[in-house]
């Protein structure tokens, strides 16, 4: 064993001539019938090529879109077989469900095939036993390499792991290792940056983090809710005034847990929300009734950079301001660059995730400088909430 809490390809043994069902995330965005972004396809390469090179018959399981249990030619994985073959640099067979059992018999060691969309089965998302059996009969071994689908207990992500010997693929392993370093067993002090639009979408994240991290840095629209809860007039800012009690409870829990909460003390405000409007940088107590807080200010950003310099680990979800609209990306870009530089120096382990967060880090040009950037979306957030992910739990060693 590798000393991990889950089994990996290092534990899988001899795969020569064995049929290995590999759950991947092939759910790529399409535009005009073409793959618009092949990041997810590229993430599958290490696992698929390693198994094929060891002589396994690689049978890839994946979903594509939301066909809701109906066959839908627009959501057929046949559409991505050719681009996927180009990414892998290997021929890729496509296998439809009708003749899957016969088709897999014709494959040779080292062959790679993509099976049709798992969500064409109505029972896939219900983790239905019949669907589990129908998938499991095709393979000898199961590998889950799709962290992004691991927060759902579906037939192809969870049920099947109980029917066949089950292992984590290389992408899944890398993601779990990175997340473990960030929150599972991190080096302290740990800082968390939580930003984004609303407190209400990240309540469970905040509640979980106050017990885990030493510094909780709150930015974005959700900081306004906390400022308002503390009696500060945030003018026309996006804020959830009805969550005053909830915000106070989170601050109390942080206090009890010895977690320092950092709220901005200067902010960038504007009267209109559009690119490059007139702005003011003011103390949080000086926001006018007709102004909106759209970014945290330079003094707060500098103070947060100093906090990161004292930390060993950073986990980041959510931008600090309305980063899509210039100049309200300033604080997010500046703090992201600080985190990247500290990571580069070797003093910080930095892990980030979330759709807008990844976009913001790309905008700052530093996504590649973080220790790990998760593109998993929902699964990343559920992990930040401290929830067990059923697809991962099913791989328990
Ligand atoms: P992620 O996708 O990384 O989890 P969220 O979806 O929670 O992040 O939040 C991102 C959104 O929050 C962005 O659209 C951004 O414009 C918005 N946002 C951040 N700060 C503010 C603010 N001060 N006022 C309004 N919107 C904000
Ligand atoms: Mg988002």
C-alpha cells in the first residue's frame, strides 16, 4: 500500500489483458460541434496512457451533458471520440450501449474505447443496481479518475466501486493529495480566502473553515454582509442584510476556535456598476448611501499579503471583488500574485478552486503558479464544506 486512505494505480497489480473501466470527466464545453476547451480531456491522459501501456483494455465511462436518462444524439460521446483521440495520440473506439458486451470482447490489450454517455441510463443518477450491474459486467477492474463527479453517488461513480476492485486514477490521486495538503493535513498557519457574491451560497464553507484554518480572509460581496452585520453602512452594495444573525454566529464560532477573521477596512466604491466608472477608495465607515463596494482597497490588500507571508498553506475560493469588471479585479489580481510569488519561493502551499476563482487566477496570469488549481466546481465546494464525497469514500483502502 502507498500509505494513502485510498488505493491508486500503484496498487492495481498486473493489468495485462484485463478490462479496466475508467470513470473520466469528458464533459467538455462544445461550440459549433467542436470541443471549445479540452482541459478535461488532457487531464485524463496520464491514467489512460499508463493503463494502455501496461496492456490493459481501457474502457472509459463518462457522462456528457444532462440527457436525463434519454438517448440524445446531441449528447452522444461519439461526438468527442475524434478530438479525444487527437489529445491521447492513440486510436479511440466508440462503443454504444446496445452491443457493448459483444464489442468489448473484440478489443485487444492496449486498446482504448469510450463507452456511450452513462446518463443515457435513467438509473445512472439514481445509482440503480441494474445500471451498476450492466456497467460492472463489462470490466474486471474499476478506476475513478473524475474528482469533479465524485460528489455524486451515481452508478458510474459510486455503485460500481462496490462491485469491482476500485482504484483512484492519477488525476484523482493528484487532486486528493493536493486537497489533503490544503485542509486535511495542512502545515499551519493556514489561511483561507473566501470571496464571491453571496454568503448564502457559502455558509457551509465558512462554518467548516473556521474550525480548520488560522486566518479566514473574507472578501467579495460576502464581506459586505459581514460589515453590515457589524453595523457598518454599506450603502447600495450587494449584501444579505437578512443574514445578520448568521454572520454574527460565524464570527463567534471563529472567535471560539481561535480563527482570526479578516474583513476589509478600506474598499473601492462606485455609484454605477460598469467598466471603469468614477471610483473612490474609502474607509469602510465612509461609504455613501448611493455607493456600492465593488472591491477591497489597497491598504486591506497589503495587510492580507502580510498575512499570507506568515502562512504555510492557503486555500482560496471566490474573488475579492467584482473581478469581471475593471478595475474591480485589482485586489484579487494583486493578492493572487502575492500567493503565486510565495508559492514560487517555496514558503506557501496554495490551492484554489471554483469556476470564477479559476477565471480570476487566469486573468491574473498565475493559475500555473499555484500549487494546485481545482477545476472541479461542485465537488471542490463540497470538499471545502467538509462533506465526504461518495465517489472518493467508495475508493477507501
Ligand atoms: P466561484 O465561482 O469561484 O465559487 P462565486 O461564484 O462565489 O465564485 O463568486 C464570483 C462572483 O462574485 C463574481 O461574479 C464577482 O463579480 C462577484 N463579486 C465579487 N465581489 C463582489 C462585490 N463586491 N459586489 C458584487 N459582486 C461581487
Ligand atoms: Mg461562480
